[in-house]
């Protein structure tokens, strides 16, 4: 009888542990592919070296909409020519500025088109409440892309929006975010 | 220790239980549900720098400035342009759909030639070579029909036709042409405009000035602003148009009698000013004697008291203005326009603030081309009728540019017969319209946002103006080409150089001829002229306006840009704007009042057959008291047989039952036509 029990319990426990290991350690590694930005943009050089503020590049337009990432033309205000010795700056100037191409930056918090997120309505929050603190990074973090959904690992889920809205007393009605 | 069956099942069960405490199942299910948002056929928004770029809308009967919103260089929406004098921030339904039309399923995406009854895609080189070959073989037997009466593209094409030895270049009918012809009858010369902003009493004789006629956006702004200043607007006409609905008063008159109303008003004004010193007044007195108010009241249905009251208002207003027109935005009788102009002349309202403005013709820059005045005076209806009848030889090559004569001309069967007689029809069209569908060769014209375009002083402008639109897109979306560039290229192939290498050069020359700076104009700055042609108008030869049709029922065609124009079928956006008052199921809805319905023995909702001189069409009846006795109000823009699913097979084409009636000087009127109505 005891043998019979051990021949069930032990494999069961092994199965549980194995699936926990696979589920919590291996599954995320398989689920997300890792990507790097097309250009290694050094925020530290700009923020600390040039004393630039976030809103010099990440601007609100006159109509209140958020421009998000700067265009190549905006970067070219300073980087029309190579200024330093960083190979990525050189690549940016030759491949993008001189060819008039936009950099296909990977957006860590990219939201689907069916979500209308207004940055101006959230301007009193710290950027890092939602975004990675890239201002302190010389190398942009790895971009983890979900192989199934196609979204960034850092894309905020709806429950996170709802939680913050509920905590701050903002409406959670559908039309607030879904137009 | 071996793994027996029992242990294996336990292992698997443990694995399943353990997995439930991991993200594997829940995350995978969640991701799969989100994955459905990213199926490749689901369109994605483009994000990026937003900007507003000035351009032109020429999709309707006029032309005005718009602003196109670009996101990351891609056009996404069009708005009115507050800086443009003909928009003042307003936009028409076609302009609002102009970006959407870039992607219309009806767009012709590359040149096509007809082979054994079907279209075959060909390259531009082959297409231009084929056109050059056909033109060479045709010699001088070439003709042009263009719908672009404000743009220089038509001048280039007419220049090619003239260089080949033909003078058969025509514009599609327009109110502007009729108004200019009326000016000619009174001994004047120039494009016709109205200083609507400066007038303080606006009498609209048939003109749907806020809905479809002339510079309607500007007119609407002027009327809205005038409300606060006490400006009065009175609309005379057989149906309650969009303009009449918001005017201070609507004066119903029998269809096609607005000219008679004008003559009655002229008669009352002449009577009240016995010592008037207008040139030709003596002859005019004799002419208006036949239009005594009581006679006109009987013929038009406008009571004598109303005529007297209108005349009194015209005489007492410090800046009255009479604007002729039709609910159709075209097909106006020259004689009606002349009668309205005569009233303005009597009141000394020509080339004065708030009056009729006679503006200089656009300069000609293509030496071989006929000038704007000559082109506008030519009668396309007469030409096509002669071709159809065989009294004029059919052109061996017919170029059709920015126009859809197989859909948008009265006596439609005659026009279609003339097109069928042409040896080789070339459609320079952006869309697969009815004319393109029957063409032998389609050379798809790029849309305004994809090429250079321009507009000189659209009909009704208060002062001369010139707008240039530079291409917004770096490349056309499809393998299309500007019609004017095609004409220049083909002319070069034929050794008939027109003096320019590109359409851009032509426009530079046009701007220079006007004294405008091309570079400034191409960035949205509108050139405004301040000159008015000195006039010596005489009332000696004002013709008698057309009489009522005499038929029991008359169809009154009503243009509404939300349904489309003579050039453009209902865009996808427009389908939401078409109400059951215009279309029910697949039936066009025509409106008549209770008295007319009773006389015809029909009720609301009945299916009827409308029969005109040119043909028949089916409709359903709506009973509406905004239509005078004996009139049947029918929406224009329906009944397309080509285009796309958004417009094809919906309702009937009113042009099937509209017929042209002879008017003065060989011109014709067709905004209203006799029609028979019977239960279907």
C-alpha cells in the first residue's frame, strides 16, 4: 500500500515542480523574443551631458497631442552631421538623416490602435510611473516582444490602467480609453 | 524504479496541476485573444509628426482651398482652410471625403486599353505611344471635353487639340458659362462674381447659393456673418433648397420662371425710376412691358404683392444684389441670367461693393490653346447633339478630362450616342466612371493631392483669385500621372511642342502672367486680383427669359454635394449622409406636394416611373410641401452604373430624364425639364 502511495505521490510532486519550473522560468524565455533598438540611443549623454530635459524631444503639440518619439528631422536639428565618435551616431546620420528615413524605434509601451491614451491628461504623473526609466540608461533596454500577441512585454495591460484610474478616482467607463 | 502507467499518469497530473499555478495557460489564452488584434488584414494607424498642408478641392462644381492633415507624411483628413477666401474654414462633403477618395476602390490604378471588350493593363510608355499613334492618325479630327473650367490643365489639353488643328475643345456646362454669356449679351466682358459679403439684401433667383451654387462655402460664411448685421436673404425658386430653408424668406415660383420674376422686378424698378439713365433703357422699357407684374404673377405663381414687395426691398436696400442660378447648380438659362443681371444694372450694382463683379479672364500661357473666354462660350451640348445626329463628323479621337459626359449631361442618350460614335475615346480620369468604362484608353489622372493643380477665379468669386496646389504626396499612390503632363509628353512625341516641359512649368508661367509669385502660391498663399474689367453694359438687347415649360409636371433637379457631383460619385463617407428622403432601398426618392400627388393619383411611398424627353427612370414618391404645384424635386448624383459598390446601382440618374431646352444664342437650359409621372 505504502509502495503504491509513493509510486503516485512522488511522480505527482515531480510533475508539479517540473511544470512550475517550466512555467515560471522557461515559458517566459520562450514566449518573448529579444530585440535591440536599431540605434543605440544614449539618453545619459543627452540628459546629463547636454542638460536636456525630457520635453525638449518628447513634446506636446499645440493641439495637446503628444508627439512621442522625435522624428529624424527633429534629431537632425543637432545631428545634421556626425558630432562625436559614437558609431551609432554615425550610423544614425548616414543611414537616417542623410537618407531622410525615420528610425523604426521599438516602443516599449506601445498600445494597440483601439486604445486612445492621452498623454496630456496624464501630464501630472511622473513619466516613470508608466515608462522605463530610460533617462538613466546609456544603452536602451532589451525589447521583449511577445511571440503570440506581438506586443511589447512592457505594454501596459488594461487592468493596470483600470487600477490606477480606480485609485485616483478617474472614470473607468469604456469610452474614456476606447473611442 | 521504473515509470509504470500509474506513475506516469501521476506525473502528468502533477504537471497539469502545477501548470495551473504558472502563467502558461492563462498568459497563453490572454495572448491569443490579444493576437486577434494584430491580424495582418486589420488596418493599422500611422503615428508621427502631424501637419496641415494647404491644397485645393475641385471635386465639386467649383474650387476652394482646403487644409490636408498629414501624419508622418500621410494624408489622413481634409479640413476647410480659414486662410482661403473661398473656403474661410468651410469644407463641402466631397472635400471632407477627398482623402478617403485617394484610396477609393473606383480609382484607376494604371493605364488601361480596351482589348476585345475588356480592359488590359499597359505601361505608361505604351499608353502614351498608343495615344500619340491615334492622334497622328486622326489629324485634326480630335475633340476635348473637360470638366476643369478653373484649371490650367484644360488649357494644356486644349492646346494639344488646337496644335493638332482642331478647335473642338469644350467645357462641361456650368452656371459660370451661362452667367458670362449673359454679360456678353449686355455688351460686357468678363468672368462673373458676386461680392456677397458686401451686399445687405441678397435676392437669390433660383441659386442654391449656400448648398451647391458658385462659391457656396464663402457664401454661407457671408450670409452667417450678415445675419448679425441685419442682411436679408430671399430665395426665389420652385423647391425649398438648402439655401431657401435658411433664408429669411422663400418665394416659391413655378419651375424655370425665375427669369420672368427678374423681368417683373425690372419692370417695377423701371416704373419707379422714370428718369433712369441706364444705357439701352428705352429698348429695355419695351422689353419689360411684356412682363407686367400681373402677367408674371399668373405665369410664375408669385403673387403681385410679393413682386412689388421684392422690388421695394431692392430699391430701398443700399447694397442689393441679385444672384441667378438653379437648384441643379448648372443648366441655368442664359436669358434668366441676363434678366437678373439687368436688374443689377438698373440698380447700378455692377463692379461696386456688394454688387456683381465682372472679373478679368484668366491669362493664357499655352500659345496654341484657345483662351478661357472662347472655351467657356463653346456649347458642348450642341456639339455632341450634332455628332450624334451626324450633322458634324464624329471625332476620331475624343479626349475626356476631369468630366463624365456619359453620366452628367442632359439628353443623356444623345451624349452617349455621340461618345459611341467617336472613333477612340480617351478617358483622362482618376476613377472608373461611366465615361472611363466605355473608353478605349484610360490614362488615369493623379488626384490633386498627388500632383500640381490650380484654380483661377471660380464662378461667383468676389474678386479675381489664383490658387496653386503643390503635390502633397511625394509620389502618386498608384501608377497615375497628371493629365497635363501626359498631354505635354504626347505633344512632344508628335513633334507639336507646347512650349513647356512639365505642368509645373506651365503653372509657373501662369503665376508669372498674373503677377503672382509661384513659390509663395505653391505654399498656399492665394493671389488676389484687385482689378475689375471696366464695363459699358447696355440693356438694349436683354432677351426675353424662357417661359414655363407648359407641361403639367416638371422635374427640378437638385444638386447636393453629399451625394456627389457631375465629376464624383458618392464617396464612402457620403453614403451615411444620404437619407430616406433621397434614397429608399435602390429607389431614388422624388418629392412633390400633396396637390401634385393628388393630381397625379400617387401617394407617399408609391413607386413611379418618370419619363422625360430623353428616357425614363424609376423613383418613389415623397410628399413634401417644400415643392411648388406641378414640380417634382429629384436628387442628382444617384444612379451610377460604374464607379464602386458605394455608389453603383443606387437610385436613378436624373440626367436620364433631363432634356435641354433651346435658349438665346444657341445656348440651352436644362435644370428643369418636362416630365411625365405614372405609377410603376
